[in-house]
C-alpha cells in the first residue's frame, strides 16, 4: 500500500513537469459532452434497460441528457457563489458538440445517408424550455460559461450507420428511442457505444472525418459567434492526419493526453507521446489536463484527490486544468444527480478559494492567453 502511495504521488508530480511555467495560480474547469445527446427521457431509459440494451447502473445512461434551463441556472448559481483573487466568479468551459443525428431523415433514407441537426434544434425536439439556449448565452455574457469545441457530434457516425444498414436489431431498437450509445456484440471495443468520433479502421474513412471537423467548426462559429480556441476530441481518440484540417479552421489548441490513443488503418489503437505546450508546424499547440473531478461517479470518494492534483499543478508552476463531464451537473432525468454533483462542486470551489486565496478562475481561452500570448 505504501509503495502504491509513492507511485501515485510520483505520477501526480511527473505529469506536471512539461510545459510553460507560470507563478499565477490558475484554475480552469473543462467540462465535456455539452450539446450532444445521450438519453432523451426516463421512459426511454426504462424501456432500454428492460430490453437489456443499456446497463441499468451506467451513470451516463441513467442521468446524462441535454441540459435544461434549470440545470444551467443551478450551475450558474454555484459558479457565482465564489470569487477569486480579482473578485471574479468561477468559470466553466463547456466543451460542446454542435450537432446530433436527425433520426427522422436518416430513417427516411433507409439508413443509407447521415443527416445532422444543430444541437439548438435538438433542444426543441427534447421539449426544452424555449429560453434554454438563451440561458446558454446568458452564461456567456456573464463570462462564466465559455464554450469550446468537442467536435461536430460525439458519435462514430460511419460505424453506427454501417451497423444500422446491416439491420443490427439492438441498434435499430435504440434508434427508435433516439439513442445511439448502446453496446453491440461484434464491434471493436475501441468503438464500443459508438462514442469516439475520430476512430477509423481504414484510410477511406478519414475524408468523412476531415469534413466533420470543417463542418463542425463552421457550425460552432454560426451558433456561438466565434471560432473555438480549443478542440477536444471525443474519447481522446485523434490522429495526426487530422491536424492540418483542424489548423485550417483557425483553431489554435488541441487537447491531448501525454500518451494519447491514436487509431491505425487496421483498427488498432496505439499510444503516441505528446509534449504539453508544443507548437506544431501547422500552428496547433498541444495542451493537457492535470486534474479530474467526477462527483457522480460510483467510485467518487470526495474532493481530496482533486485538491491533491491542484496542489501538484501549482507546485510545478502549472495551471490546474480540471477535467469533468456534463453528467455530473444534470438533473433533467434525475434531480438528485444534479443536487449531488452541484453540492460537491460548491465544496470544491470553496475549498480552492480557502486554500489558495490568490487563485484565478479562467476559461480555457484566457489560460491560453496567459501562457502563450502574453510576455
């Protein structure tokens, strides 16, 4: 046990060695999966569980869905409840998928063609309050909810469509409920649940994915009014072959892991080392996250680990970039899920400001400015 503690402590520190150093105590909260669909309703969840299509204990299937107005307002209340060294509230960077499948059109094509709709249209289909997207914009205006890109959709579209065309009964049942993420036998584990948008197993599939990058960034700009500063690939899977396409859209920063999963033409996954802060020849800069906060995960044991990760980041002169997911803050399907997540989130934010009174809360974009655009 002592040896394990030593190893974990070493890892906490070693991962913070590469990259630009700053004396400022910066905290960034990057929250994945906004905009994308998961489970549309309690009825759909109950039916899919009864048919064995989703795991009844899976927190994403049980709780994750498009945020409603109450979810957003409750989140904003927590963000506004603390102030940093400059008197500014906490900031969340919602990493956003801008599109979802248009199920009706896809079915109308006999599952032969893929059609998508902007997530703002999906909000309407999910019967969200008409003010829901205006509440997104309110958070942006307050400077506490600043979106970045998670790709066009959080779906391995080509694999999903191919299985639908083959008449996969499990997927077709889920399709009727407007659900994609169900596990299917005979599918490469790397694409299980059809979540990693940029997974591929042949060179021919990469052109579709390059087009999705270009299209997704264009949609992001149309919806939010600016080109995203950061791109966060779904499930972390991404290949260098896409970097030039991404750079051509005007995006400047690409999230990677120190050892990032990269697909091969044979459907395997290899791991490529990336150095935090490296500027590529096409103008992209790699960045990483160094903290995690998942309060609704079954294995969650409190804020202690997150606080230790923040402490290690500051020790080595790095911003604390906290990774989290939308599911932790959503109550549209299960109100108690939102209550638990926000209660822990409030505790974390208060603990940060008490432990480090000189902390500065920033969006991802503002962190990039401090690290790479100021002298």
